[in-house]
């Protein structure tokens, strides 16, 4: 899936001169956590709810300049080094960027023009859909040898059982030279498939009791 397929296009933005107090109000009204800062449609920075909270006066200790802070421009606190994505990037690339840089969002740009925004919650929702766990399904996990063709061999079992596969995830197994194949399949009762897998010599990791995930 490409970022352009899931990014938010109706964005709330500010300019460098927007007061900190106004920016904070925009976040609260729109229930968002990040505000791109634009100067003549060019992305020059980003400000988060955390940036704004850090800049706000303390509720416990009053200062003479408390009110002045709310009228200062967001350019005083915005982050100018903005990590961005392109609309044609894959969502897994965006996920890596957010994970490695420990950030909550990625502005999506074409050149210097802001065209969208993607957040960690957007990615989480998309991954849920890609894994197929948002639909009634059963979880079947099979441990196989780490060699060419194993995914096709296991998939043939589902074909014979005439059960549709919603998603497949592959990750390294706990034993040397193995990997685990995690399937989400469209059936309410996977017991017949589990038995068929066992009869063909495959090691079923889970569910071991024929459990169903809804």
C-alpha cells in the first residue's frame, strides 16, 4: 500500500507568525497532535502538542511573562528539521521512519509542497486492515523449514480446504533454520485445517486447541 492511499489530505496548518495560544486551540478543537508550519505553501517546520505544552506557563508557578508566551509565534518553538515522506512511498517505509526517529507523524510532500500527513495511528489502523484482524477470522501459525517453496506448500493446504487467506506474515522461528508463517483465514472453525496440516507433517504452533479469533 502506498502512502497516498491512506494519508490525510484535509490538513490543519499554521504559519510562522501564528501565536502559540492559537496553535494550541487549533490542536484541541481538531483533536490532532501535530501542526505543519507553512510559509507561502512551503513546509518550513512542524509543531506538536508536546512542543506547545513545553512552552506553556506552569500552572503551579506564576511568572510575569505568562500571558506574553501565548502571544509568541510558533516559529520560536517549531522544529525546522522536518522528516517527510513522499506520496508514492510504501507504508512500511513510513513505519520505519516513524519508528527509527521516534516521531508521531510524517508530513507528505511533493517537492516542498505539503500534500498530506500520516500519523502513527494511521499506520496502526492500516496495519490492522492489512493483517485482516478487523474481520472475523482464525489465526493459524505454522513452523516450517527456512527454505524456498515452504509458503507455497502450506498455502496449498488452504487451497485444498477451500479456505480463503486474509493475510500472511512471515518471521524467523525460535529454532535454527526455521521460520513461522502466520495466516489469517476466513473460517470460524479451523480444526479441520489444523488436522490437515498435522497429517501433512507440518508443525502447528497455534492455536493448539482449535481456538477462534473474532
